[in-house]
C-alpha cells in the first residue's frame, strides 16, 4: 500500500495538531494524553489503512487525504458545551487520581453530568473519545492552559459532535431562559460546532428525532431569536475579522466570570492570536482589539459608544461599548434580493460595491493614523441638564445641529478645547464619494451581475417601503437602470453615518483625541457629498 512510515507520520501530525491535548477514553473512563492515544490507536489505524483497497491505488495528495479520513474516523471525539456548576465539577486532578486508582471515582452532580455526556456520545454517535473543559485541561500548567484556550475554537470545530447540556431547560418552550445562552464561552461553542445536539436538564433530547439540531431550520430560528444571531451564521459560521461590530454585539449580551475571558473567548471568532495572561484584567480586551486591527481594514472596530480604554481614546473599554447596533439601512434594504439571498449577503454586497471608511489605518508611535472626513465645530452650547446629566449642542456647517447625549466629558469647557479647535470626523463615509464628486457609485452598482428582474423587484420593494411610486418600469434595461439609480440615490441619502468628536491631544498639538460620549454620533450625508478625507493621528 505504500510507505507505512507515512501513515505513522500522518497519525502523529493529526494527534499533535488537530485534537485536544487530552481526551477521555470512554470505554475505560480514563484521561489519555497524546502519546498514549498514539500508542493505543496506531495498530487499528495501520490495519484500517491496509484493509482499505483504494489507498494503494492512490498517489500523492489523494493518498494523504484518504489516510487522513481514516485517522479522523478512528479519532472522532464528542465535545461538551455546558454551564459550569457552582461547585462539584469533576477536575483534572479527580480524573488523574481515578486513572491511578479506579476505586477513587468521584461522585456528585458533576460526575453524573460527565458520565451522561460520555454515554450519549458513545451510544448515539459511536464516539470512543470525549472532551470536557472541566477535567481535560491541567490548569496548573500555564503552557497547557495557553494552548487549550487558543485552540479551543478549533477543537469544537473539528469535533464529530458537540453535545449541549441545558441545565435549566425542561423543553423547547423554556429554552430561552437557560443560563447557557448568557455565558461568554458558549458563544464560540455554538458557532464553531457544525454538528450539535441539545439536551435538557434530564439529558433528554430537545429534538428527539434529529441527529444534528443545526439541520432543523425551525430550531435554528428559535436559537436565533434567543441569541439575536442570524440563522445563517448559526448554521455555518466562518471565523474572520469581518463584521467586527456585529460579532461584538453578540458577545456583549453574555458574561464571563473572569474579566480576561471576555477577550479570550473571542479569539476563535475573530481568528486572531493572543498570549493568555490571567491577571492582566481589562487590558486583555485592549490587546484583542489591537490583534483585530492588525488583520483588518474595517472601520467597524471604531464605531462604539461609552468610555475608551486607558491606553487609547479610539479603543473601547469593554464589550458594553458595543451593546447596541442599529441595523436599519435603506441602502442595504434596497440590495436585499428576493429568493436565494439573505440580508447578510446584501450587507456584504453593499460593503463591496460602495466601500466605507478609509482604506487603511495603522497604529504608529504618533497615534492611530487614519483617514477621516473632517468638519469644524463652529459652536458648542451647554444645554440645561437632562435628569441631572450634562448635554451639549454642536453647530457644524453642512449638518443639522447635533445634540450630544448625556455623559460627554466636561473637558469641553477647558481653555484649549475652545469650539474652533473641535472637529468631528466621519468614520464610515463612502469612499467613492469623498472627493467632492457625489454619486460616482452608479457604474459600480449597475455593472454588478444583477439582472433585469433583480433590479425590477428591488425598485418595486423600495417604492412600496417609501411610498415613492413612479411610472411602471418597462423592459428596457437602460430605463430600468435609470430608475434604479433614482432609488439608489434616495436610499443612500437616507443612510446614517458615524462621526466622532475630536479635540487636540493633551501633549502634542498635531494629534487628536476622541471625546467619549454615551451614544454614537450619527449624521446624514451632505447634499454635495463628503469633503476630501484628511490623514490624522488619534491618540
């Protein structure tokens, strides 16, 4: 069949790089490390490869893929997603002691949960291996803990099945109140796993006849309503640094016991790498945002409300800064096609056709270098308090007056922050429109691969939403495009854009500092289009 040593190498590579550091061997209920697993399964894998008559006929990459498929089947493992008990969970030390002395098996609610998980994995999914975060990580080893946290998203992704234990749920009707949906770590477990099975408090399946609950669209819709995560993401999620703000909003609805875990639990969702350093506190969330910045050019990371971290005025203090997101956008609504496309796809189309914000930004020794469309603040007026909180009214040329929500820093009243020194910077301006030539996006939109019927339907839906009825469009594609352009311009005029209030840096006059506000400043596009962007340094 070929070189057996190649099989040994592929098995070692798979065990060392794909599966968790330790797994529970379900038949013996013992923890096994990677070396022990290798010794145990190697004879079986060797025989399985020999028995597969197709393998000898394959060469190169095809043979490698066939052998890896065999290894994957032999090492298939189930993984547990659950809410930790306040006390009584089975620990690594408990399992290590049991491995040495079978008479010392722990008892209690944690052990009952673990045994039920293993039984379901073996009986219903044919798994010989299982992993649970309570007992499969030696937390005394900082190196092992670091690897486990940074690899956890992949471990859930590569599992054969993820069994979810809803300890507060009896049936589907009360699932929404289960604490599992409020925990930080379970977010990545929900999104990473492609095959999930939900069980209630009695270890009875929520969907009795469904082997993979993610295949049930009605159930996914229920979970979507609970989590406010689109069903398409629940069904198939891809980790990356796109849609930053939306993912932050998902995470903001959840809590973690350790403050550092707010950041560490999101490493997999954004596909970034962080060194794990418990004890650093909220600086972990700052480092997460810096890691995201290194992999993306999206301005979404800077659209938040509330207080900044102590290290930089443009970087959010915590997830609470992302807790709200207004998704209403008439331009995106216009691009929501009829059959076969989703709102998420339409949002991506909108971003692709008309990119928003500067092309790049970079953290430098002088501050965050970014391109913003700047406008001078002409008047700052202190308004009467609202429920005892300070408010300001800003007058800016080309825009209606802006009322800053309560919570604006009092530093506006100091001498060096006189109104003629304040500016607002538009963060997510449309890139093609930031040259003083409005509406140059037409050709990009109309050359997109959207056919006649797509545009006809889009126009009709826009007219129905806005009440702007016109003469019915005939089948002349040029007339249709002209009508589509009117709808696009109208929709674009009704978009909201994010602005930040800037004041001079405290130490260097050639830098700027974001003024924190308790609500995002939103403006509409000036009739003549955006001014030309300027490169600024924000500290």
